[in-house]
């Protein structure tokens, strides 16, 4: 025995001193060394493998003598070493053995080596790593404040209700799920993040707490790794307020001849808007109108009141200066007021006079005694509009219809049938303005010949067409000037010159850049609504081809179809001192047009260059974004010497257009035309592709998980705000929202949690897509019985199926057994009776 122990010691010393001898004692062949196989559960472990676990493991060790060992050779010992330390020795004999060992492992990586020796002194081993993770992940916050790693998350504060809850995760393996729950005054909101990685970030709405200690946003973060090690963090976040509300206005006219303009904008506050109002003061200093932009609301948790958009009409009926004042108050009483002035310019006729226009294409005699009449009263303010028909020979009234009465309206459209005589009939349309003055449009029709506009020659309706208006807009952006352009009654084959003879001196002009004139060659009859924006370098960076140095940009955001425009010319002027200050030579500048995502050079002529200005005449195939710039650097030019796929890199169209312009203000609708409009980045098209619930039968106030899939079918990345609502009958309740970034062509999952306070059938809805119904019971009867099986929700479907299959199989066996016993047993009767 001593000799055997001495051989083992020498053998071990040899394996440590000379690890390059991979089999056993010196001189032993590979076939003589013992064979060793180790497995953990169903996983076989080879040299260098790594096995991950959340607990200690049991090693199944199978060893046998070498295939070429002497016939009388037997195994002698199995040694288990953990992290270089001796853990277990097992004396064995025989040519093959199987042993099970459960070594003590520390948390983290454990190096295991299994050594097998035989009584001939041969040795073999296998080494691998067992990564044990029995410790739950750690979390620390990076937003809205910083917490300390490895410690509980302390309470904190933030100065906004819409907060980003972000942090980092410390975990050796992987985090399977992180759940964040916020509770405020009974309202609960939950976010679930899966496959977390090393960090997380979610948007959540918090309630305003202020100085009241009874209000608190209570948070619980639950983080679970892949081995179900779970750690909880409980903390609270107070929302304080250190800023007053902000008011932003869209561009609106500096001066107008219209009786009404639309004042639009946004009121925002980081905590919440209590109320916001618009007050209009007339030319005499008296208040003429008061409108509620946001009605009074004092809820401390109200996601809808962090930002409120408005679009209100301001009536400017008489020449003079009007003031519009927007006042916004937040939840803490902080108030912001912004006042703007609007100059109402005199109308060449009556300032409140509406204009009546009969649609001559749609107005037709449809029968011997019926006329279809179509038209509109516009420009002025109409309080009442009536249509009357009279017999031309006797003056007898045949029909009298009130189209509009009571309210003041800037535009009254009418389409209706009226009675006429079998012969000549007078048709009279009367519009009454706010001063009680009637304005009349009349014409004659003939029921017998079915002719409209009798006794009128070809020039019977020749007002000055087309009608062109240019309204300068107030634009607060540095180095930017905007104007709203409208063209009504443009005829095919004509050229519309903007501005008109009685219009302003320029279409749009900054201190250094001026669009003096814009001419549009129309290929078809068209009305044009456009916003023209001129920008110089003092504002945001300008768009230009790659490698070019821009002096100015002109953006025309319009509503006319591309095939309706045959060509465009621009007269562009730039101050010489401005060009000199930026080192730009007027003769080296050309205009480039943005279309199809690319810049291309268009016809540019320097028609005048003197000490004060440089003037350019520009020919373009259509309306678009134009850049006055130097020639692009050769490295970025294509074979034609013009920019290829130059991007808007240092100045996007978004910075050069008037956003959200409204038709009421005379600004562009925000839609661009077909050919010639600057093409934006590829749009996102995000939809709710699926909504599911994890439970369809619950008790009152039991939690239901709502899983949502968002799919981006578009070509561009985008962000989508998913809003969860619950429905019971006609009652709709808002639950929560979450904004999710969805890359183009991909899907993202969103998780919500909700509960129901009343019994009955409920439905959940996310942005119009419904799931359910969820049947809510009191907790007894059938629902109590069903809730017994709720534990199955944590099991894989395959295991549930196997279990149900086993139960059904057992029931079938019992039925067959009962049948057999019934046939062969009972009263000694035979099966045949």
C-alpha cells in the first residue's frame, strides 16, 4: 500500500511538473492511459469547455483503463481539484468505474480538473470551467439622477414629469428581465425590458409632488437573471418645478388685409399645464375675444397636459393694430405671457365686405325648372347668406333659401338645387357682412334653352385673374424670412408673376438675401398655395451639395402637382457686403436644385454685380429647395461637374421651411408637390401589428399583462407612442403610454400591465387594435376554480401539453380497466352471460 501511495505521489508530481505529457507516466502510449469522461446533467464536458449554472453541480465521472493497457491493469484513484485546490479523492478498482461528485463551488468561474490513475502508474485528466451564478444582478441609475453601484437606490428628484429612467446592470451572465413599476396616488405604470444587456432606458410619466410629502412616485425595479436570481430595488422620485411654461408660435402675418388670421402654436411645461388662454385686444384697446386654449385642470399626473397645441382664429375686421396675448399657467402657478401684434391693413373697398364667386363649371340647369347652383362667399366676413330666384318678366319670387345665418364665417360654400322658371330667371346671391350691409352677385339663366349666364359675353366674368397675394410671415428664426403665396385661377399655358403689381416689393427678404420675384409657367389650370423661405448664413447651417460653400437657400414648399408646372424662374439678390464678409465671389456662385435626394446645377445668370448687390436670374424645371453656392469640390463631384448625391448635411430642409403652416394663415399646408418638391428622409410607417393578453379570466384588481408588437413597414427609422386603453361597454379608460424607437423593417415589443376594478367583460386597446375580452369576476365560483391553474402560466407550453396528455392517458386506462373488470368480475358471471 505504501508503494502504491508513493507511485501516486510521483505520478501527480510528474503531471504538475510536466503538463505537456498529456497522457500518463513517461513512456506510456496513448492507448495505455486511462479514459475519462465527465458530464453535468446531459452535457458532456471536454477539455476547455465552460458550463454555466445558477447552483452547485453534480459531476458524473466515467473512467476505464486504457485499451492497450496490460490485461491485469486496474484503476486506482479519481482526484477532483477545484481552482487548483484538492477537493475530493476516490479510491477505485476494477477496469471501469462510475462515480458522482458534487464539489463545492464559489460564485463566478471555477476551474475543475478530474484526474484518473491506474495501478500501472498511467494517468489521464480533463479540465473545464464551471461558471456559477448564484448572485442576483445589481442595478444603479444614470437618469434622472446618478445612484451608487452595489448599493440600494436612494430616493431622488427630477424637474420634469416626462422622465427617462435609465441605468446600468452589473451581472456576470445575462439578465433575462427587468421590470420597472411606478405608483402614484393609486395609478400604476409598468415597463418590462427583456434581454437587457448592460444598460436600459425607458420613458415614464411621473406625477408632480412639489412640497407635499403625501405625494410620491414610488418605484420598484425587479431584475432577474437567466438563473432566476432576483433583486428588488424600492425608491421614490419627487418631481419639482423650476421653470415656467414655454409658448412657441408658428409664423403668422406681420400685416394682413384679411378679416381673419389663424394663430397657431404650442404651450409646453415640464410638469404640467394648469390652464392656457388667448385674449385678443382690438384697435380701441378693448378685449374683443377670449378663448380657452387649455381648460383648467389640476391633476398632478396628466401626460396629455405636458404639451398642448392650439389653432385659434383672430378676427381683424377693421384697419388698425390688434394684440393677441397667450397666457399659460403651470401646476405650481408659474405663468408665462406672450403678446404679439397684428397690423390690419385697409381693404381697397369695404374691409368687412365678403366676395361672392359663382362656380361657373358646376352651376348648370338640370331641368326645365331646376338649377344646380354652386359657389362661395369668401375674403370678408359673412353673417348671413341667402339665394333667391325670380321670374325675369314679372319679378315673382320662385325660391328663397337661407344658406348660412347667425355665426360669423370667413368662408361660406354652397351647393344646392333651386327652383327656376321655364324661361328666363334672375338668380340672386346675397351675403350680409358684420355691419349689416348686403353684397350681391346676380346672373340670368334660361330654363327652356338650359342656358346659364344668359346675355353674358366671353368677358362676362373677367375679374383680374389670376389673383396673386403675398403675405409676409413673422418668423423668429435668425437670418430667415418667410412669406405665404397664393395664386387663384391660374390658367394653363400662362406665366404667373409673383408678387403681383400691387404686392410687396419682394417675395421674401432677409437683411442680406432677397427673392425679388418668382414666376411659374403653368402647364394646366391650377391654384397654388406655397410658403417661400429665404435663409442666410446667420441662421442655422445651410443646405448645399457636398463640398460646396453656400451663400443662401430658398425653399418653396407648395401644394401644386409637379406636372402642372412647366418651369420656374427666380430673381435672387444678395448684398455685396454680406458676400465679401464670407469670402464669396459673386461670379463663382451658382444655384443648385434639390430633387430626388440629389443636388443638380440649374441655369444661373449673374445679371448685375455692383457695390451694393449681386443679382441672379435662375431657371428651374420646378419648385424645390434651391442653394446659392460655390461649385462643389472635385472629390465630391460627378462626371458632369455637378454634385452627385450631396446631402443636406449642414442644413436640412427642415430648418428652411415653415413647419405646420396652416391654410388659414395663407401658409403652406405642409404637403409638397410631386415634381420639384424637396424630398425628405424616407418616412417611417409604424403600425400596431399584434396585441395579446396573458389572461382572459381574472378576478377584480388582478394584474393582466398586455403584450404589443410594433412593426415598422416604412423605409425610415421612427418613434411610435403606444397608448393603452381599457374598454367596458361605452366606458373608455386611459392606462399608460410608451414611446418606442422602431428601426425601418423591424419590430419591437412593448409590455403593459393593467387591472380591472369592476366585474364584467373588458377589452384592451392599443392605438385602435383590440385584444380580449378579459372576463372579470368577483373571485369566487368558476373564476376561483380557474385561478387554481394560473400557476401553469410559468411553465413551458410543451410541459403543459405533456402533462395534459398524461392525464388524458391515465383517464383512458382507468376507463378501459373499469370496462374489463365489469366484464370479467361481479357475481361470477362469464363474459358471455
